[in-house]
C-alpha cells in the first residue's frame, strides 16, 4: 500500500452518516423555496401548477433540489454556484416555450402573479428524505 492508499472505513450503522435535508421532499422544496425565488412573465415562460405530472420535470426538479440541499452547506459561494450552474440553466430549460410545458398556451391579459401556482401532490407521491426506502 502506498502512502496515499489510506484504508477508509465507514460505519454504515451511524445515523449521522446519512445526509440531512432542509426540505423532506422535492414537492415541499418547490412550494417553499423554488416558486418564491423564480418569478417570470407568463407570456414568455411556461409553468404548470400540476408540474408533478411530468416525468421529465419531476426528474429535473429532484436533481435541482438535491443540488440545492448539497450546495447550501458549501460555504459562502455555494449558493452562487447553485444559481449559476444549476438553477438558472435548469429553470430556463424547464420553463422555455419549447420545454416540457410547451403545450400550455400563452396567458393573455394577465398580470404577473406573485408566484406560480402549485397544487399539493397526492400524499405519498414523493419519498421523504428522512425515509429514502419509501416509494
């Protein structure tokens, strides 16, 4: 074994080894963090309040939420990295006129809402971060 091949041991029974999240699942993160932080004109961008019915959207938002959970603890520049490398590009992709919500028509004569609406998804649809074996 060379001087750089230290043996690594991990205690799999250690409850502290599992990462803890601020939000228990992606649905709560979307409601409580994402929508208040992303407000765009409904004439130029698309959003469906039933976002959780789109497989692509759920997969992308799950990845975005997990990136947020990780980077929020990465020091003073963690959130800057999140906004630059993850949040901006991902939200532009999701809400683009030709993105997953492309079938939604442009909203006419409507003032920009404070935030996009979102219905509460059915109970049990998303696993809890505290109980990853669920689902």
